[in-house]
C-alpha cells in the first residue's frame, strides 16, 4: 500500500468549553463572598454593568425636609450653618479693621445674626484674637507628626482609615518588642532578641534550633541562650518555650509553684494524657490528693500563651438559603437575596456610545462588553435558580430530619438529587460546595445532608452515618463512671437498635468525633468523681 498525502473531510461533534460556559461553572461553585468579589471586578472592568443598590429610608433628598426647610432630624439648620461659616471666614480674614459685625449687617442683619447664633448656640463674634507669637509656633513644620493625622486638610484625607486605627489589635510581636526595649539595653542583645521574636509561631512557641540562630547571626550559642532566658520572662508567661512541658514550667515558675514533684509530672505528660494516675503517683512520689492538686493546677495553665494576640476574626456563616415551615406544615424555601449581587446592563449608555463617531476598535470593545454583561446577568440568574432547585430537592428528601431531628437523617448521595432534578452529578456537587442552608435546627452546609448508608440488621431501611454518629455520642454521654461503654458494647447496643455495624466502624466514628477510648474515659470520670 503506497503512502501518499490526501485530503479527507470528516464531520464530528465535540463539547467545547467556551469562556462563557467556564464562567457559569465558576460562578456556580463560588460562595456568596467570592461571588460578590468577582462581580465587583466585573463592574470595574465592564463600563456597561451597573450595580443595583437600594436607598436607605430617608436618605433621598426629597425626604430631608418639608416646605423647603433644610433642617435635619437632629434640629441642625444647614443653611444657617453655611451662612455662619461664611461670616466666620470674613471675620478670620486679613481685612482692615472697621466696624463690628453688627454695625456692618444693620438692624435686619443683626436679627438674622441673632437667629444664627441661637441655632449654633454660640456668638459669631466670640472669636480668639490673633496670636502674635513666634511664627514657628503658629506654622506647623513639614516633619511634624501631626501633619499626617486626619485633621490635615480639614479631615479630607481619603487614604486615612480611622476605623483601622481605633479597632487595630496589638500583635504578639509588637507586645514583645515593647518589653524588649526596656529589658535589654545592649544593641547586640536587642538584635538577637528581635530575631527570636520573629521566629515565634502564632502560639508563642520557638521552634527554631538555637544553634542555627547562632550560626545565622554569627554569635555563640551561649549568648543566644542567655538572651532567650531573658525573653522567657516576658509577658504573657510561657512564651519562647520550645515544648509544651517547658511552656507549662515557665508559667508555674512565674506563679512560684514549680517544685520537683510537679517537674516529674511535666516530664511525663504522655501519662497524664492517658489518665494513667497510678503510674504518675509512683513516678512523682505523691498521694492521690497531691496528684489531683497538681493536675488541677496544670489544667488552669494556658498551653497557647500567644493565642490571645492578633487572632484571626472568625467570620460568621452567612446562609444562602432559608428554610421555614409554613402554616400547613410544609417547608418554604427562599434565597438570601441580601448576599446576592444584583447587576443590570446599561443599554442606554451603549446606544449613546454607538451613535457617536466611535472607531472600529471602540465599537468592538463595546460589543464584547455587552455580550459579557448579558452573559453575566444570565449566569447569575441561572445560578440562583439552580441553588434553589437543589435545596428544594434536599429538603424534600430529608423531610424527616427537619421534622424530627438528626436521628431521622436519611442516606443520600448526589446521584439521587441529580436524577430528581434532571441535572448532572457534577452540577449538584458544585452547587452544594461552600453553600449553607439555615433551618429550624441550625445552619448546615449542604454537603452535610449527603451521608453514606449503613445497612440495617433485619433488611429494613438503611441508616445514615450522621445518625449513627449521633447515637454513639448520645450513648457515651449517658454512660456512668462505673459502666463505661467499650467499642464492643457500642456495637451490641447499635445492633440491638437495628444498625448493622462493625467494631472498626464504631472506632472510626468515635475518633472522628474526638471521643477518647473507654479506658481513658473511665480514668477521667473516676478522677472527676474523686
């Protein structure tokens, strides 16, 4: 068979990810906060997009007064204040001396001046005389620190953020640097101390090897250790510790409660974590009362001394969908419209620009902007409808949860929802990512309602994994110190209630809920009882 070039014509179909389709997919999986940020970027780059914002009541100019009166709600007369400021400007100017203000205004002006003074609760002629002191006292210098305050230029500095100054938090590094300036006067020691401060983690621990610090700074390790001993006396107590036991020891030394017995206890914190009090009594050489006192004293300490400084502000969860029960017992869903950005396409501006003698590139740019704006508006509307459709089907599938609680949560997967609303599983997965739903039982992520199934013992309906976890927690919370439930006992208890579950699954669920083993729980309950 000879090999030769030839031309073939083939016809095929393929799915192409257009930029508009990629944008719609990205918007679908965004949270409301990410969506607001994305729409804000589009508003800045697309001149045909406009944000729809509603006015607050009483904010429009038509509601600010009646019968032409510009007086605000607090009784302040804006017109009188404007005239007063103009009169004050004339008084403070460098005009030659002459008759006073009352003589200049005459009788009618004097009456108007009295009215203004009554509104302002001050006399306009009550001004300070000119200060004939040195010029350098009246004129601020360029390097005056007060020149950088918001009072400069009448407080019209747009870059000054007064709220950030008033609400600013002192970080751990700032707090330690202030103590460093007073504790160490040597420049060499301050450099070492500043380096060690920069090496602290967010909880105040020093994880860096001192030999590496000495090598980088070109000093002896003994000098770094001497500076570290000074830094370990700073507040809060326990900072610059290299381990948990050292952190607790520093705090006990600050309280003057550090002795050989509690030092032995700090050296065996792993036994304390296991609640092995019998071994601890032998190692520390104390009785039950002394050991309980030492354990109580350690529990009162702070294992993270730097956590109180510069902590991150926890943002509250903002629900995307609200679920409320109607009067007939059904569930009514509505989107949280307060968090959804609303945009419109300014077609008037587009028609005005196209009617002008704009160039070819300008018209092409406007056409692209118009298509992008139309697609964004359509994508936002489609996103809202898809979220509401998926949430409605979730509520329909998990109706028993909203009525009776978590014990009635049913097993659910993405395919069930996708088949019910005739969408793909990937679309449902994107919709439920980073989306929250507010119910009568709290606010949950939409992913929470999708749980794996655990078969029943007698072939009945399967049980949800979250419902089984809830039963395990309830059983452990109800146990007593004399009868602590082991994993085998939990398996028997669940199988008696109709849940076919293995022991390793119970252990996995228990560890996922951060519940210790039965041995540790027994020791802890006995210690608490003692």
